[in-house]
């Protein structure tokens, strides 16, 4: 790991296609260790990590595939969509579902959400430093009972993101971003 933080930030891309190389348990543990060093107000450590094996990834993919298939009118085409999404997830090199324990206090819950997203960022930056690709996913599927069951989320946990991980098959070209100066106001 010779990459510095700035290089990891600037070269990190959302990787959607991976080689068949397995992500080792040691690599996964290094990513998770980086995650727990995210800042969090009150040291609540709200994050929970669910590392999904092939069956769990397939079950999650089936939940997502069913949601996507509902948008397809032809039943045969809908079945193909479901199978495609399930198979893609099953064959991912690695996948982590990141959840947070939901505090009753709304202020703490909001702080914990921000902290959990910082833990997600730590994972993807560490992945970049380890020459692994990552793709952060979010969306309504995370509230789906079948998706929650697939990742093992318990009552009181909210799934915040899933992260697909592996050795990049291809790295997309960076897209143009506005410079910080265009988005910053300096106040006296």
C-alpha cells in the first residue's frame, strides 16, 4: 500500500466490473478495520457490517431483481431480469452491507447516519489504496424485507449502503467535477 490519501481520493472510481479474483478474508478485515476509525459524535459506533457470501449475495440480488422485474411487463423478460441480477450479485468477488443501529433520539440518529457514511468512505478509500475496486450502492431495496433478510439485518438496524468489491476489470475515465472554489463561500 504505497498510495497516499490524496491519491486514493483523487483516483477512486465506482467500479462496476471485476475480475474473478477472490477478495481474501484478510483484505476484507483490513477494509472493516479502516471503517471503524471513522469519526462519530459521542463514540456511538453505530455501524454494523454484514459480509455476504455467495448465497447471501444471490438472495440480495433476487430481492433487487424482483423489484426491477416489476417494471417489465412481459413475464418471461421479467424472469430473465430477476435471474440476471441475482446471478450478477452471486458472482461478485465480495459484498458488504453496511447498516447502522437506529438511535431513538433523532439528533443522534442523524449524527450516526453521517458517521456510518464516513465508515463507508473509509472502506472505499482503503480499497483504492489496496488496488481493489469498490462500488457503493443505495436505494429503496434496502428497506425490502427480502433484502434485509438476505443481509441479516436485525430489528433496529437500517441498511445504509452495500459495497461491491473486487479487483477492477476496468477503471472508468474520471468525469469532470467542479473545482472546490466554485462551490465555496468564504465568510468573515
